[in-house]
C-alpha cells in the first residue's frame, strides 16, 4: 500500500510541472554562468556609398568616358551614386538640403560649398549615410596631329577621393599623357579606380581592427563587472 501511494504521488501532474520548472531554471542559470553573462553585441555593417560627380571638362565625351572607366572598375562592395541615382537616393531617405543643387551645372559647386561648411557637412553625412565623394577635372586634347583621326582625350586630369565624415581628402592623383603613349579617357578613370580600391581596402582593414578592439574592450569590462 505504501509503495502504491508513493508511485501515485511520484507521477502527480503538479509534481511533474514543478520538476520541469526547476530543470528549466537550472539550465537557464547554468548557461548564463557558463557565458559569464556576456551578450554578443551585434554591430550593424555599414554599406559603403560613394557619390561620383561629373568630372569638370569642356569636352563632354572625355568626361563621360572617364566616369564610365571609373565606375566600371570600382570595388563591387561600393554602391556608386552618380547625379541621377543620387537624386533618387536622397529622396527615398527624405534628405532635403537647401545647400545642395543637384542640377548638372551646379552640383559640383554645391558640394564644394558643403565641404567648406563643417555644420552642413556633418548634417549631410548623418542624414544621407554616404561616406565618400569622388570629383575631379580634366583638360581635353585633340589628337588629330598624331594622324589617328580627330580623337579627343584628356591631356591632364586631377581626381580626388574625399571622406564625408570629416571632409578630408583621402586620395588625390594627377594624370598626364606621355610622349610615346596615348592613354584613353576610360583608362584614366580605371587607373584612378584601382588606386581608390587600394585605399578603401586599407580603410576597411583599419575599421575592422578598431571594431575587434572595441569588442575586446567590452568583453573585458563585462568580465570585470561580473567578477
């Protein structure tokens, strides 16, 4: 009789519930202690965005070819915004700034003014989340004297990569046609893209290093707090 009573008590529903609750609590707290209460900090990955302004050149063909050569060879990780895509992007993010005129004749002058005004620059960066700006100028050259037809290329070109976060020039390059070699405008754009890619990889590597260091410091602080 005593044995039967014990078996009945052992398998009572409310007893089983109590055992389950105790087990869940045990597993939960043991898991917390084993991790020392450290929670993973999820860092939002920033998508690199870049504005490519029309290169200042009297010859439209040279400007278009240089831009095309640059955009086609920039790192695939970068979202490139030309003047048309920029207007759509700013609209979707509800970025409205009186200081920026996106018309083709004024867009470069507008961004030059933005770069000179620290408050406007900061506001634009925070609202748009665009990290980089590429701009430049070129001087056209007629190649008819070389007996290869009336081709036009860039005699000289100056190109810049600017960081919007601080308005600083991250990379600046100059190109000049050689005496024995004629470099097509597309090639000038692709050459600068290669240099920009190299610079961006260094920047991203440094950002990853700082991110790891920050996570390490957070873990150390949590360990000190828990101990």
